[in-house]
């Protein structure tokens, strides 16, 4: 490079141009003027709008990851809350269903107890309330176990009824529980009376696979008996009080080759699902003793008006 082209002028001894204080004052004045003008005349509003419009795509793009993270967090939070609410709703629904079943069971039990109370008021025989605990373990018999026994005054042979009619008879008595053989057992029989015709007969238990029932045996082919006739206890056996509902005739089958009619009956009492029953005192034990028995029982005590010689002959 030629030496003549180089600037050999020395730098000025003092710096040229306005001072820093002057620049500060000028720029401060301009800033103050712009602020006052923007406050009074809104002169920077178009500029702000233009800048906001130009910067919006960049702001939107920058905020997308933040919005996505927020939405993901809100989704999982909402999902967890929804699952928890569903679990709580299912739990409350199960509790309400259980309470509804309990209410229905209590209403049904209360209704049956009221009907049993009405049945107790209709009979004059002493009765003891009992609750059915469970069915007997023998699959070839129809028996249930109740929560009353010898300590409660239960004796073998006592009739057992529910709110509808005769359920069976006590066959075994233990200190705290008793075993009741129901009418549908094959070894059970009960004297009955047809309330329409007044004819007495005997009903036997008839267990069957298609449904347990009763059978009115030894009925003549020309007997006046129809479907729907109500059978009640006749009271001739000295065990069951007279007038208790036993069953209703469901089928009358007259066969030409036989002199007897086959009569099937349905028990009136609830053979399946009975919860509360009444245990009656057998009629023979609840009746007062006859005068002859009372006289024989009082032979050992001389009368108050007996003479001394008669009292001496007394055993």
C-alpha cells in the first residue's frame, strides 16, 4: 500500500460533539414528551397494535408447549377425579341398594309379624313366638329348627303355625331349640275339614321333585269335592285347634278304574322362607281337667266339713 494514502492526521486533543449530560437531558425531554403525547393523544396506539400483530404468531408458537403441558396435567387430574368420583358413586349406590334391601326385608318382616299377631289374636290356645333358625340337614325330610326348646315350655307334638296357616308339628325338643316337621313331610298327617261341605278327612304330606304339596287320600270317587275348596283343621285329634287353615285343593283327578279320587292340595302356610312362627300348646294339654279327674286328684285331701271319723278313714 502506498504510504501517501495513510491518514497521518493526529487525533484531536478534545473530543468533539455534545456532552453526555446534554444527551441525557435531550432524550429525557423526548421521552417525557412522548409519554405526555401518548397519554393525551394516543399517538403510539397504532404502533402498539402493529407490534402486537407482528409478535402474536411468535407468542402463540412459544405458548404452545406451555398450553400442552397444562392440558395434559388437567386431563390426568380430571381423569383421576372422574375415577375417584365414579368409585364413590358406586360405593354410595351399593350402600343405598343394601339399605333398600334391608328396608324391604324389614317391611316384609313387619308385615308378616303383624299378620302373625292377627293370627294369634284369632286363636284362644296359648302360643309362644319363635324364629326359624335353619332347615334340617336331612335331605329326605322337610324339617326346620326353631329357637325355642324345653326351657321355653315347648313340648313334643305342639302345633306350629305361621301368619297364613298350619306349618307343621314339633317332633323333637331340645333344651334350647326344637325340630319342627312340616306338613309336606311324607311322615306327617293332619285331620282336616272341608269348609264348603263339612266333610272330615286326613291330609298327608307329599314331597315331590316338581314341588312339595299335600294329598287328600282315601276320597271316594263320588265325593263332593272341587278345586279351590279350603281345608282347615277339624280338631278331632286333640292336638290342633279347630279352624286353622291347612291347604287348598288344587287338583281333583277321578279315575274310572279306581273307586277313589286322587286329590292334590297346596299348603296355605309358607313352607319355604318362613321366618317367624307361633308354637301352640296342644289342645289336649290346654283343656281344663274333667270333673272326674279333678275329683280323683282331690281324694287325698278331706273336705273341710268332714267329720273326725271320716277324716280318720281318709288315706
